[in-house]
C-alpha cells in the first residue's frame, strides 16, 4: 500500500484537512469517508441563509467537486466507518470493505441531541444538522404555518428568525430562565429575547416539554409539562449536540466528552489524529482541556493535523470565536467565559443595536460578545490573543479607543 491518509467524516474540517494536506506537500493518497452523499460542506449557513432560501446547496461546499478530482482526493460518500483496527491500521466500512491507512484523521463531528419524550418520532418533528434536514424543513415554511421550536440557543433562535421573516407563527420553548443561557450573559439574553418578541415570536421561558402529540403519525401539537397543549403544524428541536466518539472509544482511544488529543491533534495512537466538534484539546486560553462546537476550531485543527502529518508540526493555540445571525443582528463572540468572570463591562448602546460585553476576571479579558460591532470583535480577538492585563476602569471608559489597548 502507498502512503494513505484516511479522513473519517465529511464535514468542514474534513474538507479543510484534505486541502491542507496537499498544500503542505502530502503526495500520497487521501481518502475522505463521509456518511452523507454531499461532499464536505459548511453547516453554519444551514440555519441561516440556506434555510432562508438565499443560498444554493452548491455554495455550502467547502470545495467544489472539481477540486477533489484535480487534487486526486478520493471521496467515498454515503459510507460509514464501523470500526478501527489500530494494530492492522484499517477501518471497516459499512459497504463491507476494509480501508487501510498510514494515518487516520477522525473528523466524526457530532449529532443532534434528540428529545427522549413521547411523540419524538412523529412526522413533522425536525432537527437542524444536515442539508437533508433543512430541505425537509423548507417545504413546511409556508406563511401562516404554526411552528414550535424547542430550545432557545443559537440554532433555535436562528430558525425562529428565518421563520418569523417568512410569516410563520413562531413559539420558542426554553427550559432555562433566559435565552442562550449557556453561552452568554443576562444582558445579551435580554437583548435577543426582546429582539425576537419585537418580531412577533412568542418565547416561553422555564418551559418543560412533556410530549409531542398527533394523530395519523403526524405532529399536531406540543404538550407542556403543566398540561397545556400548543397546536402546531411542525416542530424543530434544537437542544444541543453530542460528539460522535463511539468508534474511537471502541478502538481503545481515550475519550472524555470528546476524543482526547494533544496540541498537535494527536490521539494516544501515533497514527491517529482527531479534529473538530468530536475532540477535547488542551487550551491555553481556557486553562483546561476544552471541547468546542465551532467552525473556527474545526478548520484550525484540520490545518494543525495536516501540518503534523506532513512533518511540519505546529501546536494549535488560538482563542476560539463564534457567530450567530438573527434578523439584522450579528452576534460575534471571541473567547470562552463559562461563568469564570467576575465583571461585565458594556461598551455601546443596546437600544441602538450596537454594543459589546467584555467579560473580565480581575484584569484578564476572558471573552467578548459583540452585537453589530465588528470592529470591537476584531480588536477583542487581538486583545485576547495578546493575553495582556487590561485595567477594567480604562476599558469601561467609552472615550478610550479600543485600538489603544492592543
């Protein structure tokens, strides 16, 4: 067998890893094994521009199909990896074949977390993870239709925004006491709650869902824990994702809420790497191992793995960043706060839909949420990367130019 890198997974990270391998001089074979029939594509636009009908499926692709042909990258699509033989360096595939590898990159990503409640299998209960998921949802986006969304995180609220703009009657159910509670502070939560209510979305907080109900196998409503029935034509569930680590665990690799990797994306097996949502990696910025659900993380880990495989190992050490588009508002976040801060500094005006929240621990800047403030976001990325102490009193002074702090 010639030297061969097998990339298991067909997402954003997989496509980037293959491209970076060629960029850094890998002359051997490259095979991408993807469970979906589409070539590697971007997932963030699914709940935004693609759901809205503003983006063609082909524009989701990380690279056009012709790229893989030109670079001699073999796409094995519609195929799952079943198991890994670490000693024999081969993967057993769902098509019955064994695929040998010199190096293996696990880019298995994550799957949606399903609600284990009665009626979850009814027709009309949908999720947001794949092109097929969105294609199914878009057929139901008819003006006046009643949509219930379970979960007020990024996905739930992005779907709500698109649905409201399309004239649907939208109700969002959130188990917590505020929207996006897992990822941001009360100030930002209140801003987005008001934004959605101003667009006609009904948001119910502290809302526990008991079941999906319907006749003839099709959903007709969502029953709350208190007994209230919310009639609907369809429902979308957005309550998080679960990393796909089972194949790694079965192969004896270390797994701890993600496949454990080092700063070079290497697992404990010298021939196996892992990238993206499925991994837990050391983070200098967070100060502890971290699993990130982030395109930026997937892309940068993909580049890191490719360089390491090509003998150009450079450790991955970057502050993560994220974004969300809802109506005419763009939220951009850099860093990870996770409740570790002891102060929040607000610059700008929420009433003007343009402000930023700086999360501080003492004089250390941990994270920044920027709402319609792209300049703040770019400067915040530089500030966090510099890891320099900042006087909170100076930061809170709106007359001080942020650039002067870099």
